[in-house]
C-alpha cells in the first residue's frame, strides 16, 4: 500500500515531492491563520469602542483582513486540487503494483476486483487526506499553543489562575477525555464497517456476473437474499453511528462555549476586552480541534481501518507481502 508509491523509483518525484509541496502549503496556511488570530483582537476591540473610533479605522481593518484572506483562499483551493491529483497517482501506483501478483496467483479472494478498483482508491484518498490533517494539526499546535499559553494570563478563575498555560491544559484535558469516550462509544464500528464491505462485495459480484449471464446469475431470489444481508448490516451500522453522532454533536456544542465560560469573569470585571476574548475563543478552538482531530475523523478512521484490513488480506492472499 505504501511501498508501491513511496518506495518505487517511478513514483518518487510524485510521492516525496508532492508530499513536501503539500506540507509547505499547509505551513503557509497555518502562518496566515496566526495573523488572522492577531487581527481578531484589534478588530473586535475597535467594534467595542466604535463610538470613540473613526470609520476609516474600520475599513483599514477590513483591508488587512482581505490581504490575509484572499491568499489563504487561493492557496487552500490549490491544495485541495493538488491533493486530489496526488491521491489519484497513489491509487495508480497501488493498482499497477497489485496486478502482476493478482494475475499470477491462483488464490481465490472474495471481491478481488473491488479491492483493486475501489479499496485502493479509497485507501489512497483517506490516508492522504487524513495525513494532511494530522500535519496541519501538528503545525497548528506549534503555532497556537504559545498564543493560548500567553492568553491564559487573563483568567480570573482562582484554581485555573494558579496554573500556568491553563487554557492549553483545559483544551488538552477535554480533548483526551472526549477521545476516550469516543473510543468506547464507537468501539463496534470498525467490525461493522468491515462486514458491510463484505456483503456489498458479494452483492456487486452477483450483479457483475449477471451482466454476462442473466439466466444463471442475478436471479430475483438471490438478489433479494443478498440485499437483505446488506440492509441488516446497514441498520446495525446506522444504529451504532447514531449513538456516536449524538455523543459527537453534544461534545462539539459544549466545546463552543468552554472558552467563554473560562474567560467570562475576566471580561465582566474589565480585566480583558472583547477583542481578547474573541482571540482566545479562536485560538482555543484551533488548539482544541487539533487535539481532538481523531474524534472528528472517527468515522473516516473506522472506514480506513476496515479498508486496510481488506487490502492486507488481499496482499497476503496474492503473495504481495512476500515480495
């Protein structure tokens, strides 16, 4: 899965050059978000004192925001485009690395065509996308933890006031707690997702055979039986995702107000301004989102685990891993 792209001389420029280009793009985007975070303070302080300010100051702030936002939009658009191309090249590398082993193997593998055609594509897309998000999260933490640490000095709540960088520790604590709960709530999802791909593969295989021989294959009774298995498995999957979605949505809604709960006493006592609390909220959400990346990507990770298992089984069956 990895060596066919990253350890293949044919793809070395695409694999490593493309990865470096994407990382540089993310680095620039994170640096822009840091500047936007600094802009929040000045802008909202200006709004708080609008009666004492000049409208020209407002337009100046808007110009500064535009100067930061437009390059960010262009860079993010390019990154999204290049990400899709990168994933397609990775899929191509996996596909044509598998084919010789598959064709020379006598092993009978359930849904072999699906694993080469669909699973390889989904694997490349998910790993590439998730990998970029992890890199972005690390860069965001490096950039925003010092900012959030410094902003923690504005806290008035006594037990947090005594803890240096308390906002960072609050963000880390609630993120790790949320990840632990997510693991328990979603513990059955990977197995259900894997089973779902198996029943889908059986259904698809019957339909493919039916294209060539509609008399022998794709009979109504067989199709109904196979689709019943799909419905049964999907319903189990939906119920489990339902529990998980309830938890994640409650968690996300609570996290929106956490920075305001922590900073509200300081705001109402006059220790900080509106601009500072907005800056804190923005920095807190970025740090928290980076810490809790795996919570928000749990569904994607579950899908990736099931795909990785299927491709691993396929590689073992065709003798690819012995190479």
